């Protein structure tokens, strides 16, 4: 590498190292911090840059062990070690049982047992036939650990280098320190490695070139208020600047586009007078399906369509009178005017726990407390086994909503569906097709056309059947919908794959332009 080219790219941190030392000198971060007054981190930067220019090479590595006092250790330094506290108690109160020692000292039973074992082994205390411990004599096993703990506590950093310990202190430290899980120990091990470097022969040539050019490493790198005030800039020497170097990239914080989209949907619905509802991710078969008049032998109950909870498998109970009302509706139709499903309702099966597979479970809950007239919505995370592709995920968001009132009808529902498809998703091609759901009649699916993916279902909707509403105490028509908000986002954000909504490609997320 050309020497003049190297000089042009040297940082003052590098220049000062090259001028202060010569080939053969062993250099480390600690040496640079001490001799050149480098701040922590500057030395490692200098070595990294010099190494990239082949001006330094690694000579050797040396491992060091340090011991840092923990919070527990500092408590021991001020209030005494367990051994000291036990001995002090026995001196003052006389013989005590181990439970009495624990109560009087405030130590945990395990700490009393551990300290008692050490004291008994050293001969400091003894236990008589009545299982009472009494003080015998002072021993080094009591005083030496305490002295070492107080020695560390008196140091500002609380850190002791192993090389500063005597052989006996090192032995004691081995009983006081832990490497992991040190919260219950007086010290924690810290293992550090010091890397030593040496200047290469090329560094000598560069140093000569620096001398010839009059570069000292003390050149002014930036104008500061203090330089302007003192006037030192008038006589100082300035570092050269490369105006072709690109500026540092500034990345401002911003909300994830999909999060912004979800918030925009909430704002839209709230502005129309809707109230938001929510519920737990873990639900029972009762609220997830039974309350929606889905028979317990329905194909969607198959283990491959829902994720069931392994432990516990069943909820403790189901709220009344909803359990009895729903059971009667399934078996005979109850007071709904329906004949029901004509089977024996399983009251244990209905308590089975699962991850909610549809947002309509929130509507089922809300019916029990809803106001008439009323409008409610929720954005629910749902879980359903599915093959993941551009328009399907195994866990997904739905926006779920209900509208209750004497005057609501199918035309009202179509108006809401158009709002979702056109105003929120931004679709231009929309169609409504008949659908089937056990809990709505009539049932409608809304489909939109994506410019790349073509037609796909946006969601399902309908008017709740009386078998659903009357079991919850509601006697007016109830509009209901469950719209795939992830799919709406595909259109709104200009994406072609649902998986891009949850991408770990941070650059792609930053560059994505959302209109929300």
C-alpha cells in the first residue's frame, strides 16, 4: 500500500500511536489509555483501523480474572456475613436452635444451614444434644471472608484483580464467587482477555512520512464554541477533509406501515360511532363455536383446523345462563323458533380450551352486554391451521364487528362491506357472493380483485341467526362481519404477499411507503 495514500486516510487516534511508539513495543488498550489519555473504546478503534492498514499486528493474548462485588456482597459488607451475624447472635443470646437463628437474624433457612456448616467445620460453633448451637471460638473462617468483602466494597469500582490477591485470599475468593447466577453470591467472576499488538515495519515508513509532512495528530478536526471563543483556531492546524465522503445516514424513527394501517382502521370505525371490544387469545369451544350455533360435530372442530391447549385442557366453568341457553338451542332450538341441531349437547366438550380461530368469538361475548341500538368492532389476532402462501397465514388479523338495532338490514350490511372494500382497502373491483356460515342467515362473502393476485375473499358477513342472538338475550337484528384485515392491507399498502406484512427485512419496511 502506498505510504502517501495511507497518510491521507489516517485518523488522529492512529497518528498519535504511530508517533508515540516504535516497532517492538508491546501495545494494549490499557497502555494507550494510560500513556495517550485515550477514552475507553478509542484504543480499540485505533488498533482496528491500524490493523486494517497493516500498521499493527497482534502479538499475543493474555487472560485476566477479576472479581466484582455483587449487591448481596455490598449488603454483607454493611450488615455482616451470615457467619458473622450468627456468631454475633450466639455471643449475645447464648445457645440457639437453627430455626431460632433464622428468625432472629432474618436469614433464610438455606443460608443459615450453609453458614452453620462452615462455622461448625472450623470449630467456631458447636451443637449440643438439645440441637442448640453455641459459640466456641473466633476463627479465620469467620473474619477472612468478611475482610475480603469489605476490601472490595471500599473500592470505587468494586472490582478486584486476581493478581492483587494473596494465595490465601484467592482460595477464599473461590468460595465467595460465582461465574453465573451470581445474585446469591458475594462476588461474580469476570474473565477478560487483553490483546497485545506491535507496530509493523511499514509503520516506521509511515512515521517518517508523517514527520516530513508535519502531521502531529493534534490537528483540529472540528470547530467548537470553545475554539471560537479562545481564538485558538486562528493559529491551529486543521485536518484535511474529503468532501467526497458520503455523510452519515440518518434513520428517523417511524411507525411500522402495517401498524399505521391498523390504527387507521380503528380511527375510521371510531369516527363512525363504533365502540371497540377485545378478548383473550385462549378461548373455550363454547364461545369460539357453540355460542355461534356451530354444532359440536361440525367439520371445523377437527384437530387440524384449530390449535388446542395442551395444559390445562378444559376451562373450569362456563357462565350461566348462557351455557344452558346455548345447550337448549343446540338440542331443541330453545325459544328461538328453531328445531336446533337435534343432538345431545356435550357440556364437558364445550369447556375445551383453544386459541381463538375466528374473530366472531368477540361478537359472541359482546352480545351478552351490548346496548341496543349499538355498534361494536374489534381487531383480533386469530389462529387457524392453514398452508401459508401469498393470501393465507396460520395466524392472522380479523376486524370483527356487529351492529344491533330494529332498523338494520341487509342493505345496511352491504354499505359497511363497501366501506371496507373501497374506502379502507382501496379496491376498485368488488363483488358480493352468497356464502354459508352456521351463525348467519343470509350470509355474504365480499371479494376484491388484486392487481397481481387476482380475486380473493376479503371476508364473510351476514345477519346473526336468532339461535345466536336470543341465547344471549338479544331480540333485534344483528349485523355481523369478519373481514381479513391482513388482506385489506395487501391492497392498501400495495403489497403482493401477506408475509411481507411481518417481514424481518427492516430495509424493506423502511422503504415501504404507506398512505396511512
